[in-house]
């Protein structure tokens, strides 16, 4: 158990819809990262928040947005969903802004868009 | 452009033998390398890392080798055990030029250790 909690674990929805994925980081961790893993792809970095502020952006689509709340949990909002958005979405956390890479991952949220 | 490549999608070995997982990278700015292990229905977990000032790092049955001139690293598992069966991700970052947001992952290699 990494201490990172993600909900929901599974989500099935239709194209054009909007979903919200939630992440609670490890106790004491200030940074939250979101990654997307599509079929046969590696983990693609989407976005990072540190202590409530956006810290870095990766390959995140404009239809996607995220935020980190004062209690440090984070939400990833995916809108106008397309079939290609079907993927595993991982949240990870670290104490600081990241010591070069050692992150603690949640179990992921599997999104299926039909 | 794939900066971190794991060219073998899968690898199968016998229990007790050595498993060697390979990873190549293209970005010469990468100076910190990690391996993560992922079991089904779980998130990736950190396994072992190596910085560019070393060419070898060992932790129990796991050893990572780094060949900077070839931009190649490998993970050796000796002896392999059935519980090692998982997907292994290679990752790299420019440690001294940013934080973990610059971490780049490969596509993973699925290791199966047969009893």
C-alpha cells in the first residue's frame, strides 16, 4: 500500500461526457502528479501540483484540467470525452517537488469511454 | 519521439535464472535513472535507481547497470523468483535540471518467471 488513494477504480462512460478522478496523496506529501497510461504506452506525464499551485504541465489536453485543494487532495477533470481517452490514469505523490523521480503511485483509475 | 525505450515488450525466464531487462535512452541530459515494478491492478512501485556518477547499483537480488556512452541501462534480477513476474518500467530524468515532473517513462517490459 503506497498510501496514495485514487477513486473511482473503474469508470465507464460515453463519448462527450465529463468525469472527475480523485486522488488523496500520502500523508505529508505536498506534490501530486497525474499520469496517463494508454494501451501499450508508457506513463505519460499530464500535470503536477505542489502545495495547491500548478507546478508543471506535460502532455495534457485542453479538455483536461486539474486542481489541488487546501487539504492537498487533487482532482483531474476530463471533459468532452473521446474514445481515445480510454486509459489508466495514475496519481502519484512526493514529499517535495520531486527528488528526481521517486514517486509513490496510487492504484489507478481505469476509464473506459464507449 | 520516444526518449526512453524498452524494446522488449515481454521476457520469460525460469525460476532461479537471471532476468535481464534492457532500456535505452536518447536524451543526453538524463542523469538519474529508475526502475519501477508494476503488478496487475496496482500502481507502479519504485524498485531501484542509479545516478549518472555511478555505473552500478545493487540492492539485494536487483542490480542496475548504466553505460553512459551507449545510453543504455539494464536491470538484472538474480535469482529470479515467480513473485518477480510483473511489468518493469524504466524511467529517466534530468535530476539536476528539474524535479520529478521531468521523469520520462518507457513503455515497460512484462517479465514472467516460470516455476
